[in-house]
C-alpha cells in the first residue's frame, strides 16, 4: 500500500469499527430533553462483561475492514479532496448519497466469507438486512472523511482523542454546538455567536458515541465542552472500554 492507501484504510477501518459498535449498542437511549447535566446519567451497557472483548472486537473489525477495503475499486481506495476537485467524473461517481447502482456494484464485490462473518456476528440479519445495508453508511462515512477539505480549525487539532486519549487512530472534529441548531442557540441566548464553531478533536468511535448519547439540542444546551461531556458516568465507562481497542501494527 502507498501512504495514501494506508491513510484511507485507517479512515475506512475507523468507520467500519464505529458501525460495528453502533450496531452492538443499538438499544442505547438518549437523555431526556428535560434532564439537566447534573441529574442525567443515562446508562450505556457496552463495557459490561457480556459484551465483546475490545481486543477481540478490534481484531475482528481489522480483519473484515481489510477484506472489504481490498474489494473496493482503486479510485475509491485512493479518494481524496484534491482528486474529486480535479476530476469531474470522480466527483460525480462518488458524490453522496451513493446511487443504488453504485452500492449494488460495491456490495457484489464483497467476499462471501465477509458476508458469513457479518451474519455470524449478528451485524446483518437476512432477510431483513444484508451486506449492502450494513456497508452503505460505512462507505458514506468513509467518503466524507476521505474527501473533507482542509479545516480552518486545524490549529486546534490534538494528537490524541480528547475523550479516550488514544493517539493511534484518525481524528475527526466534533462541533461542540451542532451546526443544525445554531439558529435556535442564538434565538434562545444559550451561547454567544463567537463560540458557535468551537470544536473538539475525537476519534470516530468517540464521536459516534457522543451523538448517540444526546440529541443535537441537548449537546448544544448541556454538553457543549469536552469537560462537561467527560463528567458523564457513561462517557467515562465508554472511554475506559474503547481505549483498550488497539489495532495490530501493519
């Protein structure tokens, strides 16, 4: 693999792992809108002993991500912001949302053994779900990550996730005050306009967890800083669990 392949694979594996964790924690409930930070401690049962061992889950995710990523066409494996800016055909083919024809084409190339593994692990449940329905959000998240333009907040970037403190996984930026509720935030005077674009640097797994734990409005109103987020008991338990996930060196 080239350096770009490795960088894109890391992003794809991260997206795949996040989808696996989200599927395994599908029953997690969000905080009631009427709940204050001091009173809310929603449970997240992922770190309990009956859940998959993080090292085993990392190995499983790494293996399947490798198989699926290897089945993707080269232009998708090497996709980046610069390439879609300079090639209209690439931009059209890999623009989001992906067309049904593209999803069917990519799903058809996924190795049969991968299909079996996803089924055995309960990640797909034929006939209600299949490999296409599972990898569709993974591919969308990967393409979004691979083609994200340079950020104006790059000077705030940290070397480690601000929740789990892992340094060896790709970082994503989390809008501490989600953009979808900026208008409501200003109208209700929850925050000053100058702080609306504040971000935290999180690994994709922690980023996904934050958006599962609370709605955009709750994040803006109650959980608008890393310190506040990390005060939550469920976040502390999650961080203890996910920091045990380590990828094998390649």
